[in-house]
C-alpha cells in the first residue's frame, strides 16, 4: 500500500525554487563575493530567458540588511528581476537542501512538506536558526509542515525517482552522529511515513572530504524512472576510485520499487580537486533540474582544465529532457562544502 505522502521527482514541474544567498561574511570571508556571483549565475540559468520560455520563480533566502541589500543589487542585474523574491530569514548558512523543508504531495495531491531534525551534519557546523528554517520557509510557501523530530536527516541525503524509490547512504543516515541505535528498517519506516518511500537503495560511503558524511546528491541521481546516473573515476589521483566502483556495483545489482533493474549510466568525475592540499567533495552529480534547464556544477577555478566537465555535461544533456543545459562554475560555493543542488529546494506545482 502506498504512503499518503509522496515526494515528486525533481524533474516534475515546479512552482518555484528556494535558494540560499551567501550572507555570513564571517563564514565566507574572501569567498563571499565570488560565491554570490556563482549563485547569480545559477539563478540566471534557472530563469533562462528565451522566447516562449519562462523559468520557475526563485525564492531567495538572505539573512540581514547587508545580505538583503546585496541580493537586491544582484536581482537588478537579472533580465527578469520580477521573478525573484527575496526573503529575509535568519538562516545559519545557505544549504537549504538540508535545512529547509522537503516539499511533497499529501494523500489528496495537495502541497505539503516534511522536515527532519537537523543537527549541523552530525554536530560539525551547528549554526543559529538552521534547525528552525524549515518552519519559516513552509509558512511562507503556505504549506502544512509535518515534522519528524525523532529522526535526524537532511534533504541532500535522499534521492528519489518520484515513484517511491529512494537512494541514500549508510555513512550518513546510520551514522552514530545522527541516528544512533537505528537500523535500516527503522530509517526506511521514517522515510515511508515522511516522503512515501517504498524501496530504499543503500549505498555505503560518500566522497572523500565530504563533511556531510556521504550525501547522495554528490553520488547518484535519478534522471528518469528506472534510470540513474553516477560517476566513474577520472585520472590517477582520483581519491574516490573504490567508492565510485562500489556505488556503480550496488546500483547495477538493484531494482526499484516497481521491480525494474536500473539502467545505470556513468559520467567522469571531476577527478582530484583540492583545497589547502586536501581532497574536497567536488561532484558533477550536484546538478539541479529546473523546469526548463539543467544546471551542472563545474570547478573551473580549482581544476585548471580548459573544458572542465565537458564529457559529463554532454552525457547529462542527452539524458535529461530539458531544452537548455548549463555548466556553471561552482568553485567558490564549494569552499563552503557544497554546490548548486545543496543550496536549492524545489517547490512542486500545487
């Protein structure tokens, strides 16, 4: 029997997308301005002005008068600023995929939202108000929020095909820094009640250097029912050779909630990407599927490649049914620990 709540796939139509605006100068330091420029490029790619095409509205969340003023200036540079609204909310930081609500449909098909308890990715980065931002956004979106506070989790830890199949990682949701004492079946029961999960595929570990403890939106993404994309290693120095091989093997052996074997497609990873001499979780999987475009992160300022991510972009462009595909540099956003999917949360059509 299907759950009465269901998270639609990301490729389902959106009423809007919520995006975090880099606001905390003490967190971003020298990367504040460049990160804001990358968020502007991300928003431009979502709005994508073209004849007969209107991108989904953007709900931009900023904190405090200085950040709001900078966001207003940015909005004025856009070709259609009327489609961007700015919300002054006390976000700790920009990672709304994890701190914001997960928008769903209830048993009547009406918009609703679910939220889990948030503890700063296992206690690593606990910032004021991040544990309350889900309620604030749900209120402004005018949807009823149901909280699942006995469970600690983040939206970036979950990937769905919209038909009841979810992918996640043991490293994250079974981690003692989140849900000590819970097993797979316990987590699956929460995901069924909150998001309509009928089948959960468990991967083991996430990328090297990922402070989220293995978020799946850096590892494997659905691009259609029964079709999932993941990465293969690039170059001799790729720090994730064994991890990526294990992910591909698990997905090739798995079936979805409808009993279909997955069609697994691989794209090249960004290879070894470093900050301060250590590998960081750079991933082309952190793309966002908007109503009329796909935005895939590249790391031009970090990799030094002439055409970073070109092969990955070519493959994803063929796989995802959208008229526009944009590869956008996310090097400075990555200094905060994530990319475009991490800072966004889609609101499905009512």
